[in-house]
C-alpha cells in the first residue's frame, strides 16, 4: 500500500477559462477515468471527512482512501492496485486492515460514479491537472495543482492562473461532494 500526503490547490473555472488555459500547453492528452466512490452504510468515511474510491483508467483499477489527520498539512492518501471495480475488491486483506486502522468496520456500499477526462502537465514541483468531470446531468471544469516536491505552491499556481486573469480562491468542494450533491438534485 502506497501512503503519502496529498497537498493540492483546486479551482473550478468556466469552460472559456478552461479552454484558454489549456491552449497555453501543447499536446494535452485527455484520458478518461471513471471514479466509483464507496462508503459504509452508515457513512463512516464521510463523517471522518474522508473519501474512498476505485478509479478505472486504461483498464487498470486503483483503490484510494483519503483521510484527514490532525498532524498533517493535507490528506493522508493510501493507494493500491486492485483487480476490479467492485465491493469484492475492497475485501482484500490489505484494504480490510487499512479500513480497520481508521475504525471503518461496517458494510461497504457504492455511492456514486463520476467520469473525468484528465490531462496532466508535469512541472518541476507539481502536477497540473486539467479535469472535465461529469456526474449526473452536470459537467464542470477544474484546474488542480498537486505538489510533488515542497515549494511555494500558491505562488506557482497563481502564476499558472495569471494568463487567464485569475488567482487562486477556494471555490469548490471535493469531486465526491460535488457528485453526491448532484445526486440529491437530480
């Protein structure tokens, strides 16, 4: 199981801003990924401000559990490959042990699915992700800046946003929250 601290800035933009920013980068390759989110029947993961998903991309499946921890500046992100996108895949010994560490013991159910077309640009200190996400009857456009090395990420992200006359402001919930909110509205 790979564990690391996820530290990122993300911002929703409109389609015009998204297209303009994309045009500044050559040969963006958008790859479709499908995220299925899971939780316990009691919503234990969401109650702990976490998220659990299996992401399918190019025929491979990646399990991810993101959990807040008091002593971390960011989310603790635990990942491992699984053989399929199903509740059965979540019953592996490694995943069951991880869930036990977070006192997540109740039965697991699928919550919602979100499809994202993502292009990634590797920078010196981060990954810049261009996401077009569809869930329910909704589509949104998001720019994510995720650290790969320690640095002044806010300044770097603002420099990336400057050509479209934006600066970072927290204006969006997590993808799972947006997808769950859309479920309630549809």
